[in-house]
């Protein structure tokens, strides 16, 4: 039986970065998929959202003379696809056995995305790959979790011991909130579904996740206060983004399809516990 290309993508990526595994953190939809295999997660009857890509956060200061990420990816069945007109241009790494699936790298961007000379500061070269620079990626690199890819989970590892690091759920949700207003409406709806489903998945552990967030980001920082404020706003009433998120859920083949008020109530209860106001 053919393997799911989403799982094949993660396995090939894990093999490619294995020698420097601790320098990379899987984020985005692929991290959300792997949350189910984290120790704090409970069993839930909620299918994960499908994703065609694996976003990988990397510290832009990472350098290794002996390790070229691009060469390793080529070795494990990926090919490069240049995108955009920035210098350097961003690169997607397409899985040759499933060309709709790809890996892309993300690095932290401080400031407004412009260099002093007026040029855009939106990409960074890191050990042979080009990473797109985005806001608040540094949050995702704090206290990452490690999960094992196992045959019993459907990953085609064939007995091989493979581990990857993923963003911890508290920092993952915080970063989703921080960048929400910069996303287009369709992506905001999907991000709210990710947040909603993560709250369900980690409901018994929300207190532990709140402590993890406090350790990652002091409650007195501007960023922590921003996260708490956004959390209160999302849980206060049914807005357009919540309506679009519920419409997205109702279009999926899943048993748990909350109405708008139920969706927002889950956000409010979970986010209040995760990011309490000070």
C-alpha cells in the first residue's frame, strides 16, 4: 500500500536534517499534525487539517561548515524551486515523489522588514538554504518538544529511529495570535481552527502549557501582554474570522463541528487559561 505523501514528506525531511536535528523546529500545519504524538496530548476524535507543506524554523545565525541543508535534501529526494524576486530568492524544496508537497524554511525577522538602505529584508541564507524571514519566529524556537516518528503512527520509517523537534503548543498558539491580523481572511480562519483544535487536544494540560509560556516569555513583556489582549478579544464575541473558521469546519469530514458560539466559547476557555490577564 502506498504511503501518505504527507507522512513521507516528514520522514524524508527528518532524515535530511538528522545530523543537525536540534537546529531545526517544525512549525505550521506539520507541527499541528505531530502534536498528537506529544506526551501532553490527549486522544481526541478530531481529524487533523491536511497540509501539503512542512514549514521549518531555523535560527538565522545557524552556520555549519560540515552541514549543507540543501545537499542533504537533494540526497533524500527533494529538488529546488526558486520563488520570488527577493535577493536571495526564497526556495521551496519539492518532494519529487509527490510534487504537490514541499518543505520551506522560516527565520525570525526583527523590525519592519526593511534594511537601512531601503531594500526589503525578507530572506536569509542559512547553511545552503534560503529562509523567509517572518515576525515572531523566535517564539517558535523556544523550548521545542521532541517527537518520534513511528511506524504505528503511519510514518514509513521501516524500523529506523527518527525524531524531530516541533514548536511546543503554548508558543505555537501564541505565535498564531501574534501574526493573526497580518494574515489574509482565509488563512486567519485556518489558523483559528488550528488554535481551537490544539485547545481540545491539550485541554487537560492547559495549566502546564500556561507555565511553559510564562517560562518562554515573561508576563511583563510587551509581547506577552499583546498575546493576552488578543486572546481576550478572540474570546469576547463571534467575529468574522470565527464565522469563517466555523464554515471551514463544517466543510470538513469530521464529527465535531461546533456552532459559532461553541467555537468561540472553546477559544475563550482555552486561551483564558493559557494566557491569563495580569
